[in-house]
């Protein structure tokens, strides 16, 4: 698991989701990237109405880790478990209840270029598409600060001006820690929350 | 071999004769059937009139002439048949030409007639045979006029050609360990430890910065194998031995492994006196990769080239450079 950066593509005025996806994927293919299957990330959110201080719990499935499930609490705790987690949560129905409209997912095309993995996904709630996600992973390196120069160069050529100007703070936790799947899942939850908010605002 | 070819050639001649004979036989047989088709009575009149002028009147309308011709034709058939049979007996078993092996079957393929593969194969074979013969003659001539450059016997000369055995295999174990320790102290940002040692062979684990790990197999101080792997890749197998054979899953590490092997070859040719020099050069060269992910290419100034960082380091001045930017 290498360093991963995830962001939401901000669609220009007058461009629909399909057009944006086509634009980015043609850009990615021009760089020489090869299609490498599909990917899917699902996130279901739970809360505990009976426990006043409980934070929201996000349960994440990522096709990149088919045998694992990730549980992420809003305040930061993180768990990696096997596939039985969702069955277990449904047994705890009395405490953890699925949030209304809490299911959100992201599906799309994977690309490979050298050791880079590029994923373009459509984020949707229920059946309606809400936005576009762009994910870039550089697998051989496990320190975000070291390979940021390379990643930033790659992001520039994929999403142009929307690439972050410097290393985002959420890629670089405490000190020089190694990158972990937790940071990937946090970015997903963050993006999903942002997309939900903008949907509500509209 | 060549008389087998001659035999085959002879067979071919017989075969063509046999084919002509068979055609002859077929035409005489056709004559017989034609005669029979024409029948006796109705045509006999006309034929009879026509032939009367030439032959005598002896032939009447009773079909005597017909019988006579029938007999003539049958005799011709008999003669041709005997001819063909004779040819067949002349031919020795042609089907299994030992020299051509399975390629002999090519001659049976009718499509092959168009592209002449079989003919070419046979020609090639002939040329090859000739070459072989000339070579044999040449060898025998040269053996009688040998020029000796050294006093060594032929057998000893052949042995000498083999790569010289590594010079320093007999270094005492203590010396090797000490050398490795000294070398490891000279490296910066790079840690070196011995994973396994048995006899003269040591497996050395080298961690270069925060970039990759290298497994080096040493026989005494001679480098036998270098394998570069990512930091998060497994190097210890389930049975607790070191994985020396599976390539890295990362493209860049695979390419650096290739470069490292050529570096080993390059440094091994240095005829420097101290035995640890090739290893020392290799370690310094590998150490230069500690900036693999951070440094841009010194030629084009970019980080990426086709999705890969600057993977190349020159063997003399190890500065980062893309594979494609190498001068
Ligand atoms: Zn370059």
C-alpha cells in the first residue's frame, strides 16, 4: 500500500458528469496509462442515537482490499477487520443504527502507469450521481513527503489547476510516519462528507 | 549420408518412370472401356465399311474384328501393367526417408507445392551436407599441419578457456566479516546486516534510506546476486528462509535490479587489488538511490518519465537520470 491522494474533481460550469469523466480519462490515457479493471468503494454510516456522546461510525469497503472491511469513527479511531464486520454490526442494531441516506459509493475505472495507480470514480448516493473522485496512488513509496514531488507532477498532468500546490496535511500525519490504509479511508470519508454537504446545500 | 541422398534421388527417378507407366496403363485401360462402350453390332457396320478398304474382307459381320481389337487392347493393358509392376518392385521403401524425418511429410502436402518448402528443405539439406564434408576435410588437413602456440595439451587448453574462478574465495571468514563491518560503517543513510551465513556464502540485507531494501548474495566477497525490493515487500518466506528469487512487484524496483546486476558486472571487471572493491563500489552506487523518490532528473529536470522516477545512476558519477535521458 503506497501513498494515496484522493480529491473531488470540481466540474467546470456547464459540464455534466459524463463529460468530465471523458475529459479526465482521455487526459489519463494520453499520458500512457493502461486500463486495469474497475474499482468500487462503498461507505455506510451509522450512529448511536441512544449514546449521546457517540460519534458517527463509517463502515468502508474498498475493492482494492476485498477481504477487509474498515471501520472509521468520526473522531479518528480506525479498525481493520474481516468481512464479518457488517454482519456483526447488524447484530448490534440496538446500539448502532444506519444513518438515513448514509450509504454512498464510488465506482469507476482503474488505470496503471508505471507504478502509479489512477482511479476515476463517479460518486453516487442511491442511484443518483453526485460528483467525481480522482485517486492517485504511488505504490513503491510509503512516505508521502518523499514522493510528493512525483505525485504532484502526475496530478498536475491529470487534473491541472485543481492539483494541490503543496503536500496536503491529511497525507502527512504525525512526523514522518509511514502511509497507511487509514489515511486513504479518512480521505474517502472526508470527500464523501463534502459531497453530501454540497448536495444538501443545493 | 550422401549415399542415402543418392538413393533417394534414384528412387525419385523410378517414381517418375512409374508415374509415366501408370499414365500409360490408364490410357490403355481407357481404350478397352471405350471399345466396350461402343459395343459390337451397330458400329460394326460402319467400322466394317471403313476398314474394309484397308484390311482384307476376312472380317465379317460376326464381330470377329471386334474381338480381335479387344484382344489387342487387353494385351496392351497386360504389357503396361507388367511394366508398372516392374517399376514398383524397383523402388525400395521410399515412404520413410530417414534423413528428412518428419519434413519428408512436407512433400505430401499439395499446398506445399506452391511455396516449395519441401524443395528448399531438401536443397538446404544438400548444402548442409556439403558444408559438413568440406569442414571434415578442412579439419583433417589442419590437423596434419598444427600450429602450436603453447606447450599445453589440447585438453588443458579447453579447460583454460573457462572463466577464471573468483580469486578471493579462500579469504578467511573473519576477514570477510571484518570487511563487511568496515564497509557498513562507511555508508550513510544505509544499514547493512547479515541475514544468513553458511560457509562462504552470506546473504546481506541492505536498507537504502526510506526507498528500498536490497538482498545481496555474497560468496566470500564476490557478489553473486542482487535483488532490489520495495520497503513493504516480503523478503522472508513462510519457511523462514530469505526469498532470493521472486522479483519485486514494482516496476521501478525491477528496473533497478537490472541496473544493479549490470553494475555488478561493471565493477567486477575492475582489476583493483583489494578484494572488497567491487562490493564497495556497488554499495556506494546503491546508496545513491536514497533520493530515488525525491530527486528530479538531472537532464530534463522532471520527476517522471512515463510514470517512472529517474531510475538510472551512472556507474562512475551516480546522479539521478531517466532511462530515456541517458546520453
Ligand atoms: Zn529525464
